[in-house]
C-alpha cells in the first residue's frame, strides 16, 4: 500500500523523475506473489494503482537508497539489524513518524497494524494511516530533493513542519 500511495504522491508533485519508490518485505514468505486482493480493492477504491510483486529486502540495497521505510517497530529493528553500517541503519524510519499526529501517539503507537488476519476494515484503516503519513513523508522528501541533501529525510516535527534532528 505504501508504495502505491507514495508513488502517486510523488507523481502528483512532479517528482517522479527525481525519486524512486519501491517496496520489499523483511522476509521472503510470499516472494513473487501479487498483493492481497483486499489490498488491491482498498487501493483501487482510494484511486491508487497496485502493481506490487512481493520480494525480500537485501542488505546490499542500502547503498542505493537514501531512505528505507518500516511499517512497524519489528520491521524497524530487523532492517536496522540488517544494515551494514550505522549510516545505513540511520536511513530506516517508521512510516508513521512522518504523520502529523506522530508526537501525540508516542513511538510505540507508530506501528501500522498488520491487517491480514482481520477483516476488510483493517485494510481501510491501514490505508488511512498510510495516507496521513505520506503527506509528511512527501514534505520531507520534497525538502531533501530541493536542497540536494544526501541524508535520509528526517521525520517532520508536527508542531513546526520542519525536519527534526535524527
């Protein structure tokens, strides 16, 4: 879902030629499979395309990425553990840390819940969380692209709308 939503936001902002968006999981459980039909249905209802094919993230990919987004604290820990350097580990951020309400929920409340074992409503809830966080992520990426900053965009400070120190 994040890949579809963020790719759409990047295109709307005219940044598609400057920002590459892709996705991968921390495990290879469903490698090669398309997105869950409920995910596709919720994305389509929201006006997004889904061309996702599951794959596993590899440590060697850090070298080609400025930012790696995790959806929950478990993924955050796994990706940071996988990072070959401390600088690569610093590239990993929780998606919801970019949401305007991030300061109000605390770090433990920043996880996007796994909807796969629940009903259709869980997928809709996830899309809503992703869309809210995508606004802040887009602002941070836009700022990094326009300033030419080589570091991963830091989460936004909801109070000031500026980047926090990471």
